[in-house]
């Protein structure tokens, strides 16, 4: 028995390669998703079995005892298809197998648009979770295979909620079929539009902020009456957190969002949690000012508001509203390996942070940062001290 794993193209028979057609003509058993089996022309064998999971396919192959079975996948057999999981299982059982490529929706869509696709970021939202905001913040157009609950509208809603409602997007619907449609618009418009289940989405790259070392000047931010973590303390906190590209970061008690913005500049996905409506507005304003689109704002009180957030790699606590112990418990429960940094002005906050982090099993470090800035006084310059700030850092042992 030789099993052939095939990509059957976008859907219309014209998108199926001659090599795949020949394999199907010779097949004495065809296995795949019910939608694909029903779409195959009648000249191929009527011995067709619906199955998509590797274990189900293996069981069918053993049960049917075919000599030339074909496994059919939509699009290309190597582009987000089940080939990735099935092929190693076949080889492990000593079953001969070959793979035939097909025309993917990606290739077809790019051709219809007249655009090259080698620089696109490729993402699957077909039955899996997908962060559209992080994808478009990588500096290149993002292509999404969609399906299930994450269709084009849901992905565009993610972009709109992050402040990217004006981002240009294109949706390809029922590609290669007679009712094919291609729509051009913005994320905000398409977030409220219904699309066919067989759709793909292409989003422009989000405007990128210039990367720089931490410590933006305080005056660069939109300010209000909300407290802000100052430049020197902010730079030290980011050094303690050691954020890397791809990290998930929580900024709890975000204030004006100065720390959130600088965390976002390091390339991670940032969640700014803040209970004051005025402060949330400032965070959004600073997100727009710096193009920190990978920064999400969550209005709510910690620790309750932390439930359901993605597992963090780094946590900064700039304000706790008297719930510091519970916040640190929540951060530890979400990911015991996360790096934590707490900013404290009061001695009581310093004590609580050190005691709680030690009890949770972290290696704890506490430093005091005292900053004095020179101001002119006539012909002279004098130093004026700012309030000293403690940074308490917890690192997993």
C-alpha cells in the first residue's frame, strides 16, 4: 500500500493540479473532510470515507485495506494541513507515503491581487486562537486563513479594539468558486460585516514605532493629573524585567501608560490594566502617539481584571490600590516563571512586596532609586530631588 497525501487546490476543479487528478483517478479509496469528498467529480472512486483526524484516518486505512488510497486536503498539502501530523505517523508504521502539492488559497489570492507574497506573515485562525494585533505589528502584511469563530470580522474587531480600525484590509471570499468576491476596506468597517465561512484576510502592516533603548523623556507622553512612572525609574524597571520580543507583559496600575508603551517598544504583547477611566484614556492616547499597537488597554481593578489574560512572561506593578498581595498571587498563579517588578514609594508597599515575593519562592532584589534634576537658579544651577522610589524584583529561582 502506498498512501498519497494530496492538496486539492482552492475548491474549483480548475485549481487542482494534473498530478493530483491522476492520483485520484488511480485511487481505490479517498479519505478527507466531507466537504472535499462531496466536491470531487464523479469519475473518481465512489469509495470515499470522511475523516480528518490522523487517528481516524489510520483506522480507516487499516479497516479498508486499500492499495492506492488518497488523503485529500484543501489548498496545498503543506500549508496548514493535516499532512504535518499524519505523515510522521505513517512513516512510523512503515507505510509508504508520498505528498503531492496543491494550489493554496494564499497563492491564488496573491495572484488575484497581483501581489508578491514572499514577504507576508502567514497566520492560521482556522479553528485555533490567533492574535491579529501581534501579527500586523511584525512589520509586514499579515495573511490569515480563517475559520470557525475567528472569521475576518472577528480578526478585524481585534484590530479595531487595539486602535487599528483605519488599517487597510482585503478579504477574499469563496476563492475560485463562481460566487468569488474580493472586498477592500478597513478593519473598522469589516469588523461589522458578515463573510462566507470560506474566507481569507490580508491586513497591511501596522505603522511601526522606532525602537530605542528604554527611558523616553517624560515630556514625550500625553500627561494629565494621573501619576506617571518617571524616565529614570522606567528605564531601570525595564532593565529588571528584561523583556524580549514575543513576551507577554502585564502593566498593572498602568497610570498614563508610560511603562506600557516602553514595554510594547520591546516587541511584546502588552496588557495595560487600569481601573480609572481617565487613566485608560491617557494610555490609549499614548498608544496612538507612539504607534504602540501591540498594547491592549483593560479597564478594571486588579486582581479581578487579570482573570482570562494571556499567561505573562513579565509583570510590572505600578499601582495596586491596596491589593498588592492578591495581585502578586494572581501573577504567580498565571505563570510561576514570570519576572515581576514592583514600584513602591511607601515603606509599607516595599515591605509587602518583598515579603510576598519571598513567600512565593522568588529570588528577591530591592533597590532604591533617587533622582535629582538640575534647574537654573539665576546664573547658577541647583539640584532638586524627586521622591525616592523602590523597585522590588522577583525572579524565579
